[in-house]
C-alpha cells in the first residue's frame, strides 16, 4: 500500500540487472476487444493487469462475455462470444480509461441489439469522443450524449452498423480511429473510412497489424491517401495470443541509467523494427540525446508519434546539459490531464526554465530545487516520470529530495512500478 506522499529514495550506486516489464496496455485492451469478436475462445498471455485493463475486462463481462483472469499466470481468457449482446440493457463504467471508453463505445454501437449506457469518472467526461461518435452515427448508430454533446456519458440504442462511406476526425485521439477500424468488419456492408486531418499513425499501424494477427487484413495507410476500405468479416484466432511488454512503460527504465548511471536489461522488449508499438522508438530518442556533440546548446525533438513518452524525457532534461524543445504534443492537453501545462508547472517548481507553447515545451536546465512535492494530477505518467528523476542522488547523500503525490495512480497501467524501482535500487547496493 503506497502512502499519499512518497519520498523517492535515490540510487547511490549505478543501476544494474534487469527489469521485467508489464504487458502493453494498448495491446491488451485491443486484443481483449478482438478476442471478444472471435468465433472461439482466446487466451491472451503476458497480459497487463491494471486499472484500465480490468475496467475493459469487467465491461465485457457485463456485455455477456466470459473473461477469466489469472493474474499470477498473466493470462486473460475470453469465451462465450455467442452468448454476448443478446439484448437487454447494460451499464458500463470505464473510469478514466480512454482505450476502454472508445473501444467499448464502438463495440456497443456495432451490436445488433440492446441498450448500453457508458460513463466514467468526472475527468473522463472531459476527454474527446466527438470524432468517434460522429463517425459511428454516419454508419447508422443511435448514440445519445446524456450531458454535453461529444462527451461521456453516452446511451447507445444498438441495431448494427450499415456500412458505407464515413469520415472521421481522430486528431484529438488516434484511439477513435482504432475503435472504428476494429468494429468495421461487423458492419452490414464494406466500410470506406476517410481520415480527416491527422492522427498518430504509429497507433493506427498497431491496430491494423493486430487486426491482421486476428485474421482481418487491412491495407496500410498510405502517406498520401488517408483511406481504409474494410469488408465485412469475422475475426478468428488460433486460440492464444502473446502480448508484448509495454514499450511506454519501458521508457522509464530506459531513462533510469541516464539519471543514476549503469545499465539495465529489459527482457522480452521488442526492437522498433519488429514491435507493434510505436513507443519503442523512444530508445532512439535517448540514443540521439546521448550522441549530442560537445558544446551543443539546443535540441529539437518531435514527439507527435510517441507522445506518451514525452513526459519521461521532459522529467530528466534537468539532468542534461542542453536546452531541449519537445514538439508535437498539443493533443496531450486532452488526455488524463493537460500534460503540457502540468509538466511545465512541475518543472518550474523544481527551478527549471520552461517556455510553454500550445504544441511544445522548451526546457532549459537550471539547478534543481530540492524539497518539492510533485503533483501528479491523477496521471500515472507524471508519477512514473518524476519517480525516475527522483532516483538521481541530487544531495549526494542518498536522502530523498523529491516527493511524489498520489503514487498509487500508477495502478492505471503499472501497479508495481515503485516496488520494481525499489527492488532495482536495493540490487544496486549489492555490488
């Protein structure tokens, strides 16, 4: 049980050994949805057990699926697909889980019958849904916004999707396009999807490749032709699917040696050329950062495709010797919290010089101010990113100099993050 305020114990020796990462949240929730749409039971191995994935699994149970969880074995088994969506009503709670909220909205809209009500915590009611709602309505879905138009809570009167041409604006979250793509094969006719504006293509490609692994081939998104055509079909599986370790979670432990020295192995983590996860490219960002020529004053980095990791980098910039400008992050203002404003606020609290723009942060290192309490805004990525910074032995005596507020918010994607961090610190002392 983590306290409300967690002082971070610094590493006094370089890190060594290995860190076993949890399964990918993005892949676990996508695979849960696709498994639910298969024609036979599917077992997911290496699955993530966190607040977001538990919410997704519980919602599927409310819809009539059987979801058996074995946390020790890290498996989720989805079965009884034929018994789901038999009509009636269901209330689904998605907490603050964007993936679960958007995927379940699309899934319920594609059902042939039933009335489904979806809601989350107050902050979830601020997260954008309009692009997905508008797209599903173009395909005939009856979706009613109970409060403000374009946001949760929703009420869906399901009667299937008719197919046809649809335009979707997924600029505020690529999860909306992913949700639409995954349920498109359930429509009564081919769905011709045109992407309006831009979206993070790494996550779209993740969805497309995962759909292919469940038997539904979709042509890649051409750089110049922002369209998909998806024919009606049925997902199928060989009975099991292995979830990759989480590349976003890996970013914290890839950054840890920059804060404390040493080296750290991350077993099972796939390299960028084979991983389904765009965030695997964060390792290249750190390589580039480490290769900056002596005397360089500034570096510009575009994080649009890997924006979930921008907080990881921003939190350790105070330990670097150059100004770093991070761009491509405007959409993160509408995630769990306004991540751009929140990061600027916390870094300034630590004495850093920060220039905040709508789509960028420019961070110039200054001497760190000890004794600060980091506000996490209920956002797991603030807690973990600044947790890594706190591992740096700023005072040169092993005493905590930085405190994390509400560290338990990590339960959203990485429940044992601080436990793993402490284990690595203890192992570093054994040398």
